[in-house]
């Protein structure tokens, strides 16, 4: 019996020839990532358990990316940054990307890709549930709690149960009105927010490999919204080219065997799929855009690790160019690189930044922004009963600030189309 790509990576990191789902194994970790929300408690546990003078197991393998509550006057948030700063200085960590400096990168999941930390075949663990984003590069990547992270920090090891794998195959050529967000919302709508609990979600098929690396990251990013332990896409030439442009560090390519055993398989024909949304207040509360078209909106939000990448803004700009939004529309780039590209990338000679400003959008600094609510002075945060359409990944009550707000999740195309009309709008109506 063959193995899946996830099983092969875990076997390699356990020093074994093979593993099977359900086994508990010790694995070596290649990268530990943390940020300003979970970093301080992780550091506190590390120092308590390993001693106040303990050193991290490998300073080259710890990556700290403040990104969540950073552009705020909140004293607790600012104290968190001080703790990270102090720890990075004390441990002499080369990969601390301090906010307020030229090294600052933005949202951790996007920055990991841009800075070359995502390499096929490695194990990357982070103190954030959306760490599964990195699996788009053909690696095992998952989020853990602060105690597990502190243990990794001291030993470079973690105890994991080998997950079963669910396989999702998207056949056909992706229509121009669909994006990766539509595909993953379709899956979550089918299997529910607990349908992949403690399983790897493997994405395959012609439509998946037609996607850019950025779009693939949207698929793996939201594996956790179905309860997934991880999301993964086997590497191809696009993956290797992206990685090689950013790092010369070694990596290994793995693919699932033809006779690998899966928990289940789901096959989709993308030509038959429609743009979809997740209605409040769950990512699996799916509806086609046509079913909810005309729903009145108060604001639109384009940003986050899920929907704030360059390709997301290009898609939105295609619709907003030369138009004017009817509702408050917030644009928040996921990284400082994307923030720069808003000025450099042009459509018909007009920069993305100018397209958004001319359309009446409000543009924030690279960060998680309002995706995780944040302190009251967070850019784009909800404060009342707003009805929001957003490219983010979660729509639980209070997720974007106010517990009274209602959040619809959608693709950048659908969000941009809806921003123009002030009601949920099918992007097929406005795409030229």
C-alpha cells in the first residue's frame, strides 16, 4: 500500500520508512513560526519549562512575524511587541521582522511564502490556525497551541498523530468568474466546519494546478475552516520556480502514490460551479451568489492572509477600475511587498493603488487588520450592526469586531462587484 504526500513527509521527519494514519509519532520541525498574539505566552512557557536562560533549539529555524495587533495605541498590544523584541535580542534571532522597521513584512502566512521559508517537503509549525496556508507548497504545515510551540522552541520536536487524508479534485478549466475562494467555500459548504477534523486536505486536479501559487494558498489557508489538520498541494514547476526565486535552501519533492489510501475523495467539475458566499455566522453556511443577490450591505473588506494577496487585488481592481464604490470599502494588503506592488502593478497604465483610491476605497497598512477584530482603533473594524462582505476566512460573531455585525465571506471578485452596488452582486454581471 502506497502513502499520501502527507504520510511521506511525516515518515521522513520521524526517521521512518513509512507511517499509517492514527499512529502517534515524534517528528523533527524545520520551521517554528510565531507572532505577536501567541508569541509572548509561548516565550513565557518556554522560559518557565526550560529555564530563564534557556536557548532556542536552533535560532535559524525560529521565525517571528508581528502582524495581528500592531497599528494600534493599545498598551497591551504594544507590550506584546516589546516582549518579542526583547526575546529576539536575547536569543539573537535572525528572523525577527520588527514592526516599524524596514524589516517588517506583514501577515505571517504570506510573509513565510515571500521570504522563502515555505519549501516543499519540510515540516512548518506555527502558533496560528491558518499556518496550514503553507501547505500550498507541498509541505506539512499546521497550527499548534502555545505549550506545543514552547516545547518545539526548546527541543525542535513535536508529537503528532498521523492524519488521514481527504482528497479534493477539481476537474476542468476555471472560468474567469471563479477564484480559489469559491472552490474552498464550495468544499466547506459540502463537508461542514468539522468535516475534515484532524485530517489532511489534499487538493488536486487540472483546475488546482492552473491556479497561481497565491491562489493555491487560499485553498490551503481555509482547510482549518473545515476542521482540517493541514491542507496540501503537491509541488509542480510553478511551486519550484516560486521557491527558487526566494531561497537556495535545499528541499525535497514528495507526491502521493497512485495506490495511496484516502479517507474519502470529492470530485468537482469547475465549469458547473457558481460564485458562492458563506452567510453569517459560519464558513459552511454556503449559498450561491444568485441565492443571496440583492442583500443590502454596509461595507466591503478586501484583505487578510486569505484575500489580501496581489492576485486578489488585481481581481478586485479589474472590476473597480473607472467605477465608484457605493459603500465603505476597505483595502488591506497582506504584506509590505503587496503594499508596494499596489503602486507598481498597473492595469491599462493605472496603478492598483490609484484604481482603488479613485473608486473611493480606504487603504490600510499591511497587517491582519480587521480580520481578527482587534482593538477599537483597528483599521476597518466593525463597531455596530454592519452587514459586511469580506475576503477574509471567518465570519463568527465578533470576528471582525462587533458581535452584532453580520459577515458574508466571498471572493475578491464578488466583494468588488458588491462594493459597486451596495448589495451582494454576482461578479458575472460586472466582469468585462
